[in-house]
């Protein structure tokens, strides 16, 4: 004989209730698993971010001991004199060689000579850049502007495009330095006039002023 409660439940199916019983341990276990997963993905994100961040992000420069190196902008203007007039030395070549460095192998100077300068896909310029140096040409006003690593000493070689040599010659020390970078070194200058300067890139910008070939 069925009880009255059972009879009421059978006669009113719409009021039936269903219950799913879940262990507390299972719930706590799932919560812990989610927490561990979130922490793991957070750490992975931090690692990927540190590997893909641009050099120097979050760095204050050399004083932190990081690999980031600050830049120094070196600028100037090359001029030459013709018939009593001072003109812009358009197309003159500026070579900046860091002191105490040199490329893995000596480079062909013909690719950066004023008369045969190759602006694009130039392996000589790339090798000098990879060694911490730089090569640029003066613009239509004889000006040049180039970024190099800060807090280094550089040898600045300016080779004129328009002024031929007046008997100026490289010193023995200068020749030896160029020979460690170029082969043959003398081809870099040939019969073009040139100037040699020491530049200490100890600040954000260095203006070497007007370099004139009189």
C-alpha cells in the first residue's frame, strides 16, 4: 500500500524536484586546479613578454647593467672651397670606427668610396654597423646625422666627394687602424681629400660643427 506522499508525487509530476549531489572535495579540487592553471599561464605570459619586449624596455640604461645601450647622435656639416666660395660637400662619406673594435674580416672599401658608394644592400656598411660603427653620406646641404652607441670613443674619417687631395697623407697610426678594417685600406681615400677626428660619444648628442676643406 503506497503512502499519501507517494500518491501525491505520482499524481503531480510537474512538482517533482531533481537533485545532483557533488562531493565538496571534488569542488575544492576543481577550484585548486583552476588556480594552478591561472598561475601557470600567468608565469608563461611573463616569460614570453620578457623575451619579446624591445631592447631597453623597463631599463634605465647602462647603469642598470642591462644589455640596453643608449644612443648618441653625431652630427655635422662638410664644406669645401672652390674659387673662393664655400660650398656644401654633397656626397662626402663619413666613417665612424669605434675604438678597440674591428669586424670579423676586413671589408672592401670600394663599396663606401664617395665615387662608388652603394647605398642599399651594402655588406661593408653592415659589417661596420655590426662592429659598433657607422657609415653615412652627407646630404644636399653637406650635413650628416648618425646614431652610434653612447659612451664609446670613435675615429671619424671624413672623405671628401668634391675636394681632391692637396698632399695630405695618413699617419702611420691612422693607416694601421684603417688596415684593420679595410683591404686595401688606401683605396678608401685614393686621391680624395680627407679629415680625421676623434669623437667621444659621452652624451646624447655631439655636434662636430663645420668640417671644411680649404
